[in-house]
C-alpha cells in the first residue's frame, strides 16, 4: 500500500496546483510553492522505491502534512495576487538603510574571505575528492558553532539579512529611478551569498539562497519592467550554469560511492522529507521541546541545558529515532519539537493571525504586509525540501531580523497615515 499512498499524495498535490492555477491564471509565488511540493512528492515515490531504508507508509501522516502545509501557506494563496494589486512604496530612508546595511556587510565579508572562497571553489571543481574533504573539514569546525563567540560580525549581519536583502533587491527593480551602485551592491551580495557556502562544500545554504531568489522573483515579477525581466532571465541562466558545476562536483564527490550514487542522492534529498515525516513524525521516541526551532528564545527566557548547535542537540537526544541529521520538512521540525497537537495549534494560530494582518484593502498591499507574506514564502520554499530554516541560533537571529524589519515598516506606515489624517 505504500506506493498507493505515495501516488495518492502526488495526485493531491497535482490537483491542488491545477486548482490554484485555474483560479489565479498566473505563475506566481503561490504556484511555485505548490509546484515544489508536487515535485517533492514525485521524488518521494522514486526515493522510496530506490532505497531500502524506509518502513511501510501510512495514509494519515500524509493527510496531516498536506493540511499543515496548506494551512501555513494559506495567507499567500488567498491574499497575494500580483496582477490585481499595487504595492505601496515604503519609506525611502528606511529602505535604503536596510539595503546598505545588508550589502555593506556582505561585501566586507566577501573581501575578508575572498581567498578562501576562490580556493575552495577551485579545488571542488578541479579535484574529484575535494568536495568530500572540504565538507569533513567544515563539519569538524562546526563543533563551536553557536558558542556565542563572534569571529566575523559582517558574516553574521549578512546572513541574518540575506533573505530580506533578496526581497529588497527585486522590489528595487520595480522602481523607476534606481541608483546603479545600490543595484550593483545588492546584486553582488546575493551572488556572494550563493557561492560562499559552496566554497565550504555546503550545498544546503547555497540551495536555500537560490530558492529564495526564485520565490522573490516570482513574487514581484509582474511589477518588474519587461526589459529588466529579459536581462534577469539571461543573467539567471548564466548563474545557474555556474552554480550547477560546483554543486554537481560536490554531489559526485560526496555520494558517488554510496548506494544509488550521485543521481540517487538527488531524489533522496528532494524526497526524504515526506518519507521521514510519514515514518517518524508521530513516533520518534520523544520530543525536543523547541531545542531546534527556538533555542535562542529559550535561552533568553532563562531555560538551561539548551543545545548551542546540532552536535550538542544530537548528544542531548540520543534516543530519538531521527534528529536533524536527515530532512523532515519545516512542518516535521515543529512536530518533532512539540508533538503533532501543539504543532497543529501553532500553525493554526500563525495562519489565522497572518491572514488577518495581510488582508488587502483597496487593492493596495502595504510593504510590511509584503514582508510578512514573503516570510511565509521563505519558510515554505526553503523548509519544504529540508528543515525549518529559521531554527538554531543563526536561524532565530534571522527570525528576529524579519520581525524587526516588519515592525519598522509597519510603524512607519501607521505614523505616516496618522500624519496624513492630521493634515
């Protein structure tokens, strides 16, 4: 019956995708998110039948997972229709301040790391075993991650504003009067954020950035002038080709000697989250009580014995059947942390609240509403294939950055409206 359930899962996601397209008649961010889950469902079928590592599947976990995903992205599916709205321009000074902070920190980080990045990518491309060797070195150095010692403040700032910076870049392309230095700075920052992790043989962060670029583009493509979109397509093709070469080299280096080889690893990586969720989400031998999703906030609240990184977390929970060494999707991360009932409540409350705060009035979307919807998109597109990308200390800092930027633009909107009404 496992294959039957997997086929049913594929059909349900395909029908959902068709219905959405029938309603919106547009390939937008909502379509891209739904299409990604449809693709992952196909990969799950291939991965299940090409490996012998999964138990028999059940139907209920697939139903629960589908409902939670659709519930979470509902505000995007319902409220965002780029063809029928306008986006109110944000405060220019606030916009430029955040953009300059992001691109300055990114450029300085790149300057300090340029030799490591160049040598890492060159070795990965030229040496068949370099990808695996560099990855082992990166993992060896990760034992001190999250210990509170700041070694590169520019890297931290660049990382926590990376998703926001991508949104600012594509929104900036929609404006008529553009500063070429801002454009160059943001473009360079985004490209650097994609290729810097590759130099450390880390595919995950690089793929995250690329997926975020894709979702940001499809969010704002209908507002970008046609001539600029043509240039974006040309540049994107070049970037993807350059991106694919080292990623393929890393994949071959790390997986060519494993079962299924490099090709099999692609289907396993893009399909395992559904299979792991089905096998373990409701029976994992215990909970992590937020130690992965919100460790920084737990430490701020005074909780003790909160792991600082994934090594400490795996040591703390040795009896779990699976931990973060495999993918289970962003929904799965919450279920493993809090259990299915509490996780469902979290998603319900978040969805209702987000849907209310992003409701469009007079066909005008405020910039802070766009930021909130974009956050939902980032969680979905990044966490659909892997895990909750805003977890651990670094991810929690990104979460705080999103919240801070949202609040700043919202308060500016409220203040501006009050001034307008007063006058």
